C-alpha cells in the first residue's frame, strides 16, 4: 500500500441533494483515495478540519463502468466514497456552511 499523508486521502466533497440532506444528521460525504482505510479517513478529517471529532466512517467502493464510443471500449475510473458521522460535541465542518 502506498504511503498516504492525510492531505492525500480526502480528494473532494460530494455535493448532491442526498448528501446535503444528510448533513442535518451530522453526516458528511467525501470522495477519498481508493486505498485509504477507515482509520486513515478518520484521522485525515480530524486533522484537516479543526475541532471536528469523528464518531464513525462508512465507506463504499464504486467500480468503473464500461463505456463505448464506436469500436473503442474503455472503463471509467473507480472511486471510493466515505460518509463521515461526527459526534454530538464536535464542531460542524465550516466548508459546508452556507450551502
């Protein structure tokens, strides 16, 4: 496995209607590095956002889809998504404020 630093683990936030509605339950969704573990994701979120405490992390792997354009066949990139649930005494992630 690659030597991942905390700033390499979280790639970008997922901003969809479903992920925005789950923020009321203190759940935030991120695209993460495909080789990152739950423990690494938890540490990365706590280091990147000050005052945030993570209760649990759920992950899901999404395989790449096969796409075709004429005779050429290829695959889209595989991704990994993480849903991070914060504790009750934790601060909110200020990145998502005002959305």
